């Protein structure tokens, strides 16, 4: 199956979410011992967004259910980080918006078909 624009958009939004989280890590860096948790949350969100981007790749090994689970885990960590004040509120809004876009893209029939088809490496 040829990669559709929806699948490419999912990959792009996953990469953008990871890059935005890494920029947030740099912008809100504090050289204090108490800031370790804050920096870890930013890194965790970046890694999860990059993993979601990989799920839309050509050699993805995830099923659709795993993708949806990871979408909601990432969205939950972003919202939880904002509630616990690890994230700046506006930064969390941007990350949550990207997360919601990824959930919508993941729910399309094209994404389900893409993830259900067997592909060889």
C-alpha cells in the first residue's frame, strides 16, 4: 500500500510534537536538583511523540490499538504535567493540541488500514 497523506501527516505531527517538547526542555531548563522531574517529563513527552511518529513509518510494527493507547498515554502525560505544573500552561496547550491532532489522524480509516496491513522489511 502506498503511504497516504494522512499517514505522512501523522508522522509529521509526531515529529513536530517531539521537537516542540525538546525546545520546551531547552527553554524551561533550570540548573537545580529539584528540576530533574520537570526535565524528565519534557524528555518523556518528546520520546513518546517521536515513537508515535515512528508508528506511522513504513516499517511500523504497532497495531492500531497500540497506537491509540500510546496517543492517549502521551496526551495524558501532557495534561497531567500541566495540572502538576511541570509544563508551562501555554506550552502544554500546544503539546495537547498536537496530541489531539494525532488522535484524530490515528482514528482515520487510512491509519487503521495502514497499521493492519502486513509489510516486509
